[in-house]
C-alpha cells in the first residue's frame, strides 16, 4: 500500500472485483472527457485472475480514502515498445470525490512509486482538450505539456484533440516533494 495524507493506493483484491466492475461500467459517472467503452465482465475477471491487474505491461491501483472507501483508480500501461516509459491514466468514480485533491495526490504518489521501483525515464499522460481539471492535476503533479495531438481520441461520437504531458526522471519533483502536501 502507498499511503498519502488524504488517500492511499493499493492493489486490487478479488473481493473488490464486483464493486470495481460496477464502477468502471457506470457510463453516467464518467463525465464528458472519459471514453464510453464498456468492459466485458468475463474478460475483466479473467484478466484479474491471470495478472491481478499488475504486470510489466499494465498496472492498476485503487484510490481509497483512509477509511477504505474506493473513490477511483489509477493505472499505467505500455504505449510503444521502444519508449523508456509508460502512460498513466486515472479516474475518480463519483462527483463527491472531485475537487478534493485526491487525483493530484494519487498521481504524485504513483509517479514517485513508478520512478522508484522501475527503470523508467518517462511518464506520460494525455488530457482531452477542454478538461481543465485534469490539466491542473497534471501541472500540479510536475508534468510538462508537450503539445497537442490532433484528432487522436474518439470521444462521444467525434474525434477530439488531446494534450500530451510528460514527466522525466530528471525533472525536478513538484514543489514540496511530499505528495501528501499537495491537493
């Protein structure tokens, strides 16, 4: 478990699968910047049984309150085999959890964990143009904008531009380096 001041990150347990599948499948809670793809429950469970949602190509952690309430998820995945890095994605599940700094804290904790546990030089994430909340999360977490990728994501019936952000191992960590002090 990776502990912060307001949240902690932990691996997915088998007892989490039903709730996690329901939350990931609730398209009404995704907001306008998250793709509407649905998961197959059979494939979801099979992937967990095979990998525990943690291997070299993909890793998923839950974002939980100190009381243990599951409020979101954060994950990494391989993008291109020649990159010395991974891409990060994240999602908060309910409106009540937004605006409390949970995602910023989770991203900072996760980035520090990934750099500390792996030989990676680059972490990247993409943000749909217009998603100002996620853009602020990236900036507060020490990620630098690299520019726009035009028409890269199909979202709600149309292709949209995304902004690419990265954080390199050599980049200075965000001010105050204690992820728990940021919100």
